[in-house]
C-alpha cells in the first residue's frame, strides 16, 4: 500500500490562512474555505481539516462530515494523471474489475491511492455513459473502451513517459 504523507508548504499555509481570514465570521464560511483549501492543496488532508476547524472555531467532526459528504472533496491526494475505472453494471459484467486489478498491479497502488511520486491516482466510478464501449477506463478525461487487462500496460506507458 502506498503511503501518502502530507507535505504542505509555507506558501500554501499562508494562502489557507488568508482564505480563512477572508471568510471568518460569515455564515456558511466552511464551504468556501474547504473549496479553497482543496484548490490550494489538491485534497483535504487531516492536518488541513484540523487547521480549518480550529481557525473557524467549528468542531473537527463537522469539517470532516462536510468534506466526506460532498463528492467534489477528496481526502486523498490526486496524481498528475487521474485514472478512473467504470464499475457500472455494463462495464463490470464485461470485466472492468480485471482492468482495475491490472492498473493496481502495474502502478503498485490500490484504488483511492496516489503513487508516491504523485504521478498517478486511481479511482473507480459508476457509469460514465459509455456502456457500448464497456469496459471503460478514463485517463485525464480521455476515454479508453473495449479494454482487456492486457491493454492496460500499453495505455499507461503513454503517461509514464510524460
């Protein structure tokens, strides 16, 4: 399992503090602060959630609850190349679970993780509306369909060289 350690910079911390100051005291300040924090860091690590909770004087459980309720927020880092594998019914029936396994094996991480070099992250999704191309994976918005597990290494090679 890849380990994703939080690595924030002083510049990021200053930007977060500025955002919090801008919204301090506003009703509903948590949402815009979380959005900006994710823009700054690329995700919402526990350390950032803790700072937000302390600075806005809201319970950490509330910050975590909002961050996990809304799908646009992520608690894990995302790679430069974001891979999504459709596990909707049509794709799953045609073997998308094998595609996901092949990606995990190739990158040595599991779904929901990011490679240590932050080059790749993998996630699964439900139905991307390309059922006729099942099974489907998407890399940086580019759809690859009618895949077999043997296709995975060749597709990833294009992005590994980047």
